[in-house]
């Protein structure tokens, strides 16, 4: 069978029970069985948890119903003070006739009647106990005790009522017995017991005299008194049973005091053989009582001429009667008991001997046990942990009165005391021990007695609540118990062979008591379950709040996780982009490595595989073929403002020295296809070696000092061919590495002139070389760096970096085989036209800070005050060297153009270049200005934005353009664009 699982509830609690028992097949269970073919079975609705009902319930703090003070009743304790009797009365009491029943030996106190008489007179004079009010008395010790033992007066209060010595029998009845009688008539059982020393008036209070009847005759009169209010005589019948418990040598025995009574026996608080004499009127009752009094054992003692020697119990039972077929529940099994106890005696005082002494011991023992039972009950009620002692087992009286002494039935006590000083000890002993009994409580005595009616009178709401928490079974059990109790009670009554009411009373009360106990337990369990449910609900509510908080935290963490994921994705994207640009980064890194390589001498050797001395032109040429792009890439690293600022400072500091800084950077060498940018080819660059062209006649070499490795460019002009070389030298190193011609700087400086045989490279080979860059590096301390790019030896482009002219003159050594020391007029046509003129003995360089109109618009270097950085398109046409113009024109391609940045110090307009002879002696000059020459690539990229490559190249191409270069026009343009893009991209990155 396919069953559907109930829908999951997020806040449901699964409770696993023990393995289920096999339930009995009931009709209801069978009706709920699901047929196998039923496919449309729906999940029964689970009743919701009765939270509202649980929370609306008010659980009492003390679930014990017995603690309800409203339903409890304290033991009523009355005190009656016997008046001081005149001496005559005492003497009369001591009449031997009246003491006929007393046994020998007589009271020894009788031996001196005169002394007793005197003492009695004294007693009548003083009273030790006086009633303060209706509830308290003052006990005053006699004078002798006050003086000797310093005993002080004591006040006892809290009594239900204190009957003074002058109180009447009627008053006692009305205030003490009448309420009990009324309760008895209304169906409430009760008991009244007298307790006091011998001769204190117990018997007098109970029975009285014919002239002044006691409480019993008055009760009987009250019971059989016609009820005027009801308008008709009550349909009741009462029975009276009177028996006594007297002592014997082996123990106690019971005697029925009713007429024809005999010795009785007791079994489980039930007296067998006790006659219950049904009386119909007060007269019959009084007759029965009088007969009992005659049969009661009394004796004359020194304390009382007619002292009671037994415990007398009178039970007035109300027999059930019917009102026209209806049961009168109020009259069923109601008993009013009156107990006249024998007074405790002091042997010293009574002088009892023999049988009297035995009786006295029995009386004292019974009184003591009675008191112990009440004390135990009191202590048990004070501290429930203390068990209720079973003192009742020590006497027949207490066994019979067990329910009363255990607080299960309501009772009252009347204490009788004698007010004489001689009775002070008896009085104080009684008050000290019996007055605390007034704190004994009788809880729900009436509910116990009317348990049946209470169970039937349970409200419907309470039944529903009990059904919820105790289940239907509990309610059924409860009802079953009630029925059982009812049947049990009725059965006991029916099975009772003895028609006496007293025998059936005790079991019935026991059943009611048991029912009450069960009910109390159920009530307590109900309270416990309510508390549990409330606590459980509070716990669930707290867990629910915690769960909400946890869910909120989880949601927050989830959102954070999403954000982190998005960030991760973005970072991945960026990483991919970076990877995609990895070539550029790699390119950049290569460029950085390149710069480092330039500054590292050893690195250079590794890259080239050549030392300076091992330089080979062919290899240099090969390297130059790979260095074309590298020249384009090394620039971004040095294309910053640092060189410019250095130039500014340099120019300022060298104004007086007529120095000018010329910085020429060949930015774009477009004379060859190899200058097309290809970043993948950067790894094999060799920027140190550049062979551009052979200078036809002169060498221009100089060492440059930088902060790091020094790059200097040596241009050798040999006849009709250029030799362009670049060597590197580290700072403070005198062994620069020359690349391109195989000559070191020292050789160049020392000789100032390179022999063609040594430096010259095969002219034809050079002409075929694709690299067309010529860099002229001039100056010892100050240098002029000129880079000339040329393709096919036509129209070299001059690019210079700022150095003073004097140094230029000193450093430049342009020698030609043909026209050595001829005056050379070098003119740089640029925005700041530089004209270097050189006479025969020396070269002179003139700087004209005049911007050409053609390039003024593209000039973009207004920042520096003393430095004008412009793009210079220098050709050998504009750079006129008189002595070799012709040769150079023959060699240079007019169409070749190089954009140069020329930074010129304004103050160095006129520079007298030293003669060649002076130049020979230049190393001997003590003072040399500092030289600072940046590499051509750095210069190139620093002023990158100022370049106007395309236009000028186009113009120059057009101006000098021959048909030969028209074919390469497209390539050059693309190369420039590629270079431009590359530089732009690197600058942004
Ligand atoms: N309130 C009273 N007014 C007048 N006389 C009283 C009062 N109480 C007691 N008496 C008298 O005191 C005497 C002793 O009383 P009673 O026999 O009742 O004492 P008791 O306590 O019963 O003594 P016991 O315990 O020995 O029987 C009786 O003669 C009685 O008449």
C-alpha cells in the first residue's frame, strides 16, 4: 500500500516512542483501518498543539490541594476552668459511702483529715489559673513555687474558647458542642473529647447532673428537638452506642454500657458486639445514657470522690431515613462521638494503691498515648518529612480513634483544669502539652466525607482539562473508581451483617479517604503535566527564536558568499585580461630587462656573446638587425621626465660654461622593414651594438656617464662611409665596451681619431646593412648625442641630446681622410635649429632657438623654461659640415628622415667648439663639466608625445622622396603606427 508521508513541518518535533504495544482490537480501531484498495486516503489532520490552552492555564504554585487554608480547619481546643469548690463539698466527696467502690488501700492522705481540711481551705482561697478572655488564660504558680523555683506566670492563648470557672453548662454546650451538633445534623461527623486531670470536671462537663445537665443530654435534646424551620419532623432515626475501655491486669478490655451490654472486642478499629440502641426521642436517649452512667466504673480517689476509672465513648449515629422515596444523603453514616476520658492522676497526690494504682497507670498511659498521637500529628503537619508515628497502636482508645488522631476526621478538645494552687502542676502540665494541639489542622474533612458527591459535582471544564492531560482513560478510571467506591460502600453496607452503624462507618470512611487520596494524586499529576507543558512550550519558543537568528545569519553568510563569488569572477576576468595582455607585460618586462642589460656589462657580454674587443661587424650587424625593434621598446622605460629635469639642472649649472644640452633621440627609424614592431622578437635584441653607417671621414666618439651604465656612441666618419657604434660603460669604469667598431672609449679618447683601417668596416657591407641609425655622442663632461638614422646611407637623421657645445667641440672628432680639420658647418634644422659650425681647426656649433614655422605647430614642450625640447628633423642637409657635406650628401639618402628631440640650453647659443688640436689635449683638461647623456631610446620615448612622425616623414619623403622610397612608404607608415601604438600602450600601462 502506498502511503503518503505527512508533510514536513519546519518546526515539528519528532517524538520516538518505545515499541508500540499490541493494542486490543477495538471497534473504533477497526473502523479506522484503511482498506488496502483505498488510494484516496488522506492524511488525517494532526491536532495542533494546545498552546493557547496551556498558556491560559494558571498553574498554582503549590500543587498540593491540601495546602488550601480555606478548606482546612484547625483542631478546636476549649478550656474550662473548674471552680474552686468549698471545703464542705470536698469533705462530702470524701465520705466513705461515696467511695464504696474504691478499693483498698485507701488514700493515705486520709490519715490526717485535719491537715487536708486546712489545705483545702487554702486552696479555695487562691486560684492558679484565671481566664484573661475567651481565648487566653494566665497560669500563676503558687507563692511557694514562685519564691523557691522562681516560676513565673504563664499565659496560654489561642483557645477556641475559654470557659471560666463561673461558666455554665449551657454556655459550654452552646459555644462548644452546639456547632458540632449542628454539623452532625447536617451530615458532618465529629468528635468531642475531654482531657484533663482527675477531678477537673470532665464528667461533670459531659454528663452533668440532673439539675445541670451536661453537653450530652443537651445534644440529645437538640437532636430530637423538632425542626420548626422545616415544618415537619425529620425523617431520621438515631442510634446510641456507649462503651468503655477499662484496664485489667493483662491489658485493656471493652465493655458495652448499654443495657444488656457485655465485654466487647476490637478488630481493625471495629468493635464487635457493640450495641447501637436506636432511640426515637430524647427521653429514650437520656434513659440509655443514665443506664450507661450507672454501669461505668468509677472509684473514689483523693482527687475525686467519684473518679472515672475508664474511658467512656458515646456514639450518636444518624441512621439513614427516606423522604418519600428519596435518599437523604446527609443522614447517612454520620457519627457524633463524645469521649469522656479518665483524668490523669498523680500517684503522690491520689495515693492509689493496688487496683487503683493499676487503673491509674492505665489511665495515665491512655492519656499519654492520646497526647502522643496528637503531638505526632502536629509534628507531621509541621514537617511532612517526619513520619506520622503509630502511637495509636498502644491503646484501644487511640486505635479506635485513629482517624481522628491522624487528622482524617474532625474533632474538638475540651481541656478541664482545676484552678486551685494545689493543682498548679497538673494544670501547667496539661496546658503545656495540650495547648499546642490547637495548631493541628484537619484538611478537607468535609470533602473527604462527601467525596462521592464531589466527584459527581466536578465541573465540566475540569473534566475536559483532565481529559486533555490525563487522557480519557484517566477520566474513565476515575469514574470507575467512583463507581467502585459507590458499589463498595453499598456492598459493605449490604454485606454488613451487623446492623450496627458504627461497624459500617469505619470502612466507608476509609474508602472515601482512599478515593480522596487518589483524586489528590491525580490533581497533583495534572498540575505536574501542566507545568511540564508550560516549560516545554517556553523551551520551544526559545529554540524558535534561536532558529530565526541562525537563519538570519545563514542568509547573511550566503549573501557574503555570493559577493565573494562575484569578486572572484571579476578577478578571474581581470586575470584573463592580464594574461591576454601577457605579451605586452612580457614585452615590458623584456624592456626592463633590456634596460638592465644595458646597464650591466656582464649581461651584455652574455647577450652578444662578444666582448668589446671581440666585436665583429658582421655579428654586430646581425645584432643590429634584431635591435631594431628593441630600440623602439627600450624607450618607455626611460621616457619619463627625469632626463628632462636632469637636463634642466644640467643646463642651469652649466650656463656659465656655455654648455648646451643636446639630446637627440631617433624615435622612429623607418628606413627598414625591420623596424616594424614585433614584440616577439625582443628577446634577441642587442641594443648595445648598432651599426648604422660609416661616417666617411671622422670619428665621433665619446663616453657618456650616467648614473648607471654609461652609454656612449661613437660615430666614425671615414671617407665616404659612416661608422656608427655604441659602446657601454659602467660608471667610473675606464674600460667602456664599444659595440660596433671594436674600439674602446679610451682608445678613442686617447687617439681622438680612429684610423680607418681599424675602425672602418667594409663600406659596401655597411651600405647593405639595414640599420640606418647614426648616433653622435659628443663630449667628455658634456656631450652631444646625435643619432642619425639612415637607410641606404642617404639622408641621415641627426638626433642629439643636450650637452654643451664646448664639450662637443672637445669631444667631437670628425675626421676625414680627405678634409681633416676642415671647418665644418653643422646645422641642425629643427624647431630650435642647431647650427654647428666648425672651422678648420675646430668645430663650432651654433644654436638658434628659433622654431621653424613648419614644426612650431607640433611643438609640445613648453614646460621647461630654459630648455626647449622640440622635435627636430635633422638631416645632414641641415646639419652642414662644410668639409664633408658633399660626401655626406652622396651617401645619405635624402628621403631618410628621423625625428629627433633636441634639447638645447638657451644660454648656450654660442658655443665655441675647440679645435681639433685642442681636442687632442682634451683629456689633459683638469676641469670637465659633468656629462649626462641619456640613451637615445630613452630620449626617444620621453618626448614621445611631441613627435609627429607621420607628417614629417611624409613630408620628408615627399620632399626628398624618390621613387625608391615610394615603394616603402606604406611600410614606414605602418611601422610608425605600430610604434606609436606600442608606446601609447606602454605609457598607459
Ligand atoms: N464546673 C463545675 N461546677 C461545679 N462543680 C463541678 C464543676 N466541675 C466539676 N465539678 C465537681 O467536681 C467534682 C469532680 O468532678 P468530675 O468527677 O467531673 O471530675 P472528673 O474530671 O471527671 O474526674 P475523674 O477524671 O476522676 O473522673 C464533681 O463533684 C463535680 O460536681
